[in-house]
């Protein structure tokens, strides 16, 4: 077993200002941590769950309920929000000996970086974070490549097979501000997607409630369900390619798999979608045929985001160009359409 003295799970920030107690015997020790300005505002349970990587969630809540966790020598409950300068006592806890392999450091194409934001162009096929069978993702790789970063957190998420604009915060204040903007509908997210089917309308609103559930093997899925969460997407037709159509999707809400499920449920599956798409079509598209080249990913790309900068208060619009493999596929479909006189 390893103890928490090294704070191996606390990747986003530097070591706490209060040096943790050391143990020559290898047994876990009480840790005293002084909360920094960047850590302030978090609920105590969320802070502990992030710091105590490998410790079961049930155990974290047990030490909170029992009073073993103290703030400024006093007992607190799980809803307490940490303040700058708080001295946090973390009792001896053990984390599993077997840890996930360390993420290799990596950098991605940067669209914007300043003192409070990092915005990248995420490639398809890369998860944004570890979990669900993935050892690490973008956030772990960026933290590994930036060991001196005091704070680095995802502002939002993209599916593993979705490419495009991804926001990360370098300050907690920026993270909180951007989350508020998203809740208030201030941010404007636009995606490009290629669907199969006879799409007719130049502009179409789809409002279908979505319900999250897990399959028997634990895979996360979403379906349209009357008592699900309200979800609203606006689709604009950009161009037709024979039996395919390129659409712009504007998110009015930000539900899990929203674009994918809204299109699938409406009879227009996204090309290459391995969860909600046309599996027979996807398999056929993986092989070239005539002028049409092979295509082996999901055609969903986060092209643009507009938000208010947390520091300057100015409106910022960032764009990520459609990846080359998507551009080449569209060009091949254009050739097919031209040959067929469409």
C-alpha cells in the first residue's frame, strides 16, 4: 500500500503549502493541508475525492461523517465549502497499491492560451479524461506535460470520437465563471456533422427529452424518453452530398450525446457513430468504393465556441478547422455526387 504523503492524485496543483508528515515505516500519516486561493470555493467532499485518488468514495464520506476530517480543528459536514487559509486535517488513508499507469505528457494544437484559459483543438480518438476503460485522456496528458501548473481543469467535455474546440481553465475563478456562463446559456457552441438521409429543412429545431442510463456492461448511453431532461438543438443545412448532408448543430442545451441522439432518433444517423449510428453503413464506409475514400471515424466536430472572457469581459470566438480526414471525405463525396449528376 502507498500513503497519501506524496499526493500522487493531486495532479492539477502544486504540493500543499503545509508539508505533509513523512513516515519512515511506510504507513499512512495524518496530513495537514493549507487551502490556497485557487482551491477555495470547493466543497470539502469534492476536494477529498479529487485528492484521494484510489480511495473508495464510500470511505471518503465515512471519514467525513465520523469527524476524522477537520477544518481549522473543527468538525464540518460534506457540504462545507473551503476558504483560502483553511487548515485541513486529512486522517491516515490508504490507496490501492495498483495505480493506473502514469499518463505520458502531451501537448495539443493551442487555439488560445493566457493566464486563466487554455483552449485546444482536440483530435478525434482521444478521450478528454481517464475512466471507463481509458487509463488517461487529454487532461492527464496536459497535466503531465505541465508539472508546474498550479491548476488545470476541464471546463466542458467532448466525446472521445469528437474532434474540435475544448476549453480548460487555469484558475478556479475562470472555471466557475465559465460554468456559470454555460448554465445561463451565454456560451454559443457550434458543431459540424455529416448525416445520412434525405434532410430537407434549411433550419430545423429538434426538442427531444434525453435520459441517461447504463447498459448491462456499464457503458453510458442516452435515449429519448418523455421524462428525460429537456434538450434542444438547432440544425442548419450547409450542403448536400447525394444521400448525405453536412449540417451545423447549435447547442441550446448541453446534454450528454445530445447531437448524436437527436439526429439518430430523427432518422438521420451521424456517419461513423458507433453507438447510435447505422452500423451497416459505417462498416461499408470503412472501405473505399470508386471515387469515395474510406472513412473510419465519427463525423462530428466542435467547430466554434463563443464566450465571455472571465478576466477581460470581452466576447471571444474561437474556431477549429475541420480535420483533414473529414475534408478529404467530403471532397470524395463531391466527386461521387458530380459523377451521378446530383
